[in-house]
């Protein structure tokens, strides 16, 4: 049985990938991840590097941004985290993504939502500088995925309008 190359649904309209259009040695993967993490550290001074390593199926957390929130029920401050992650591909390569699960589980005020959106855009800009961008344009009945370069604007328009999922 075949499957799509990446198991996680991307939070962006495109997949930020390394090693899908070329063969990379393991040290090249490590260097690419280190280069991305280095640029991510410049986004926000409150960045944390995760030491817990892998999270889920072949998903490694690279960096984390903590945003303070006020919980009205407990009348206390809490935090939500945005994670920069990298997932190994099923067949080849790896994909950089953003884990917003903690943020999506709560209702954000407009100020905090704007801050989340700004951090997300900055992370995606870093990813765009270091990766090959692709879009999944089809999933076949056997589960296999078909990807195209995101540089083709007609494909991005089809994805944005819902013609391709």
C-alpha cells in the first residue's frame, strides 16, 4: 500500500521540503535543520530550543515560542506554545512545518491572534529561504500522493480556491 510522502497536514498552503528533489546525505539533513534553526532564532528573542527531541511519528521539534495568555476561569496566567517542527518523509526527504495545536485549542483575543499570525509568517519566510517548496495536488485511492513545485502559480491558485485539496 502506498501513502503520501508526508503524514502531517501542513499548516501552510505549501510543503517546505528538503531532500525531495535531490539525494542528501544525513549530514546535509543535519546542516539544513541547523541552518533553519539558526535563522529561526533571529525571529523572536523569547525562543526556546526543545530538548525533548522527537514528538510523534518522526517529528522533531526544532524551536518553540511561548505566548502568555490570561485564563479568565482560573484567573491566572498561562502560556501557549508555537513549535517549529521537521517531519521525516515516508519515501524521501523531510518537511518543515509549524505546530499550532496548543494555540488552536483555545480562543485567542485579537492581539494574541495577530501575534501568532506574525510569528507564523516569519517562520514561513525562514522556511522559504532554505527549502524546496511543493504542493500536494492529488491523493489517489490507494493513498499515494502527487506533488508539484509550488512555483507554479496556477497550482497555488487551485489549492487556494479549493479546486485541489
